[in-house]
């Protein structure tokens, strides 16, 4: 009961190997019910057939029992008549004794004559053996005659040794010495018999079918005689009373002839022959299992040859094909068991599984070999497990290669000895990215070669995992290197910006390469492996996993862009630290318009320095940065600039706002705005700069203006914090703390709905003013 439960649990585990299989429970249940119904029908039919056979067998046994009873009764009557006849003849006992003495004398004379002729007859047999040359591929014209003569001598020896069993030990030893030479000749002849048995197919291929027929005749004759001996011995055991009346020299052959057991030895010889052939093949390719598999074509060829040709030369009762199938299959099982180890390479595992499947298909479908004869299964039914191991080997190789490659790439990034690669469009990139995807495509192809969609799915899952790990690794490396650069720029190698550009560009390339895998591999090459709805679901899952990897590439690229923006803004921290302080204000610059109008505008030296820094970075970025990523960079830089500008009012110690601050802010905007509109949409820039407009309104308006300013700010920036308004009011030189408090109470009261329930949950740069 326990073993049955364990088997059931094991089968269930096979059906539910993956989490996705839980969604298929209904389909699995229906399939099992169909299988159960079919099996019940087969069992019912099989049970009925066996019941009929058993009924007929019992009837035959009862009939045989009746016949045996009648025969026994007739024998008893015959025995009784014999006893009566002995009493009717006077002196019968004496006559019987004299008759026995005469028969014994004749038997002794016969033994003496045979012993005297034995050397000459053995000379003749040995001469015939020598004439045939012991060449199993030759004609061996004396083969049957040798067997006939040798069989007569063997029968004589068996009879003589049987009679000597009641003699003295010396007599038995003397006879054994007489028959020593005969035993040697018998061994020599048997060696020929078994040599042919081990090389049946080769002898037949040499065209020596005549020898096979004669050899089979010998084996069949000996087997028939063995059968007769067994029957007579069984009968003697059953009628011991009758056997006691037989004289020594009148014993039936069954009591004297030793069993030859050629049939059993034939099976062993076929096994030995198969073992020799397999060992020779293995020794030819000792260290090349793949080539060994390529050269096992002769296995099915030999079985077909035995089925088609050898069966014509031997009795049908031998079922010679079954014997060859059993012998070859056992050797195949041992061979495959030795081939499948933990160290077996993925390609070889796949080749083994395919060879096993082809082997079974050929024998069952083409040679009509019953499947039950092919036991045990070559791979012990572990084909699925082997394919899983195959998948794991592929994944292990991917992990090893990706780990080593990533280590090399990271070292190159950190050391920055050489400049990044430059493509024909002058865009920076990493040299190893094409290699990564070439390797991944190769391993996906290896998975596709298995013809198992779930193996491919496992490989795709590992590819996704490795790509996500690689993306995270780049995020960490870029962040760490920028942090080290910010901490001590003089102690780190140069070229950090160039390598950050290369990493970001490569993420876009990685997304394109991944999309190509979906287009060319999953939607084309893998599509031929889809045979059911479940397979289609697996295919869809693979697409989704690769799309997740593509999303990861884009996220990693954006992360790199943000880190680069952070690096730029770190360089500008000293500049932004001067905003809204005395050092921020600069003497106005006088300009004359074409119509003669003279205007005076603050010089905005701080923001001029900021924009010059932007332009220096852009000189590198515009040429070597992916255009789409550069656009993202500009948008992120715009937001970071506005965050740094607006948050300076609360961060910078001593920051204040006065009427002249508005002119300075306008001057700053006049410098920043054109820079950003050069690289991105002016409407977008204007909408982002509306935060500064709201800032200016709050920096100069009354209570009503503060309320309207905050309301306008919340409409454009739903996540704008109320603390921002308070910090602006506190920085105004025209408001004391009491006034600030009154302003804030008015804003909170009038704008309560906006504060409690913002018009949108959209995130803007305003949420980053207070990290």
C-alpha cells in the first residue's frame, strides 16, 4: 500500500513539475480519466481472454487426469498379468536369471568392443575436425558427421558411466581415464558450436547459411533429446516400482544420458556475442561518446538482419529474434547508463535522448518488436529528467559565461584604461554586448534543438534572469563609480562620462537585440514546437519574460541617465548654493536696442556659469549619446535644474526674497529657457518653467495673490508641497513671522480641498523639492 502511494505521489510530481502546471489540473484530470477508461476497457478484455484460457486449461487438465488414471489402471493390470504369467511357467525365476546373465555378458562384450574401438573412432573424428580447419566461416563439410559420431560415443560413455556407478571406485576411475581423450574432443567440438553461436550474424553475412542450418539442426536435435530425457526421468520418478524391475543394461536412455543443455548455452552465447560487439565498438571510440552514438547504426541493422534472414535458418520455436533483441537491448541499456553521468555535456544528453527515441521507434514501428520486450527502458524512463538536466546544463553554461563576461566588463569600466568602442554613427558602446547576445542566441538554439518547448522556456527564463542581473550590476557599478568620483575626483580614472554614455547606449542595443530574439527565435523557430494550447501558453510566457527584460533595459538606461544628470548637478552645487543670497545679485548690464531704447538687466553670472557647464557636457553628449536617451537626459536635466533652483530658497542659509529678486529671477530664466528650448519642445519647457512663475507670484503677492498662486501651482503640479509656499513666504523680506502665519492660514483655509484631494495623482519634479 505504501509503495503504491509513493508511486502515485511520484507520478503526480511528474505531472506538476512547474508552478504553471497548477493551471492545467482540470485538463490533466480529464486526460487521466480518459486514460483510466481506456485502461479499464483493456483490462476487462484481457481478463476475459485470460479467463477463457484458464477455463480451457482446467478442462484439458481434467481430461489429462482422466487419461492418466486410465493408463495407470491398464499398467497395473499389465503388471498383474505378468505376475500371474510368472507363476504359470515352471522355473520362470531360474530362466529369468539366466536371461539376465546372458544380457549382461552381451553388454560387457559391447562395452569391451566400444572401448577397443574408441581410439580409432576418436582419430577419425579428430581428422574430420582438422580437415574442416575449425574455421566457422568455412564450409565445414564434416560438421554433421562429426556430431553424429561424437554423439554415439557420448551416449556410450554416459551408459558406461551409469553402469559403473555401482562398481568400485577403481573401476570408475579407470573408465574416466579411458574417456579423458573423448572429453577433450567433446570440448573442442562444443567450442566450435558455441563459437558459431556467438558469431551467428557474421557467419550468415559471409554467405555461410548452409553451416547455420546444419548447426541449428545439431542444436535442435540435442534439445529434442534433452526434452525426451527430462520426460523419461520424470516418468521414472513417478513409477519407481516399475523402474526397479529394469536391469542395468536395459535402462532407458533418459536414465543414462547426461543433459547437454545446448539451448540454454545458445542464449548465453548470443549474450556474450552481443557484449563482445558492443565492447569492440566502445573501445573504438573510448573518449568520444558523440561519435560512438553516430556509429551505433549497426544495432538496429543486426536486429533486422536476425529477423529477416536468420529466422529462415533456425527453427521458429527458438524465437531467435527475441533472443537477439533481449541481448542487444541489455547491452544498450548498460551503455546508455554509463554515458549519462553528472559530467555529461548538454549536447550529448540531447543526442542520447534523441537516439533512444529513434531506437525505440525503429524497433517498435518498423521492426514490429513488442514494446514490452524493450525493458528496462534505455534511460529508465528518465527522458524528462534528462531533458531537465540538459536545460540545467545550458543554464549553467550561460551563468558561467555571463559571470565571467560581466566581471571583465566591470573591471574595464572601473579601470577605464581605454576609451569605449565607437560605432559607425560615432555612438559609444561596450564591445561585449554583441558577444553576450550571440552567446544567448546560441544557447537558445541548443534548447530549440531538444524539440521540447519547456526546455526552451527554461533557457529563456535563464536568459531573462541573467539579463536582469546584468542590468542591476550596471546600475550599481555606474552609481558607485559616480559616487567615488563625486567624493574624490582626483583619485579616480578619467573617462567616467564616456563610459556612462556607453553603458546607457548599450541598454538600448540590448533592448533591440532582445526584440530580435522574440521576432526571430520565439515567433519563428520556437513556433514549430507549439502543438497544443499549453504549448502556446508557454510560448506566450517566453515572450512576456523577454519583454520584461526589454523593460529592464529601458529602466537601466534611464537610471544611467539620471546618474549622469546627478553627476552634472553635483558639479554645480557650488553655483546653486549662491542663489537668493547676496552673491547671487549682480550689477545690471546695460543694453541698447536698435530703436535706441536703453535697458538695464542683471547679468545673472551664477546661471551663466550653470549653462556653460551644461554646454560643456552637451558637447560630448550630442555626438556620442543615443538621440532618444539624449532627449531623456535633457528632460531630466531640466527637472533637476528647476528642483535645484526652487529648493535653494529653503536649502541655502541666508536666502531671502526682495523686489529686486524678481528681476534677477527673470534674468536667470532668460538665460536658462533658451538653452533648454534648443534641445526640446518649447511648450514642454514652458510648462515646466511655470513652477518658477508660481514662485515669483508667491514671492511678491498679497494674501489673495498667495492663495491664487498656490491654487495655480497645484493645478499644474498636483504634488507641490505646502511647505514650499511657507518657505517662500518666510524668505520674503516684506513679511514678518506673524504675517507669514496669517498668509499660511489663509492658504490652508481657501485651498483645503486642493490640499486634501489633489486634482491628480500625477508626479512632478515638485515632489522632489524635499527628498
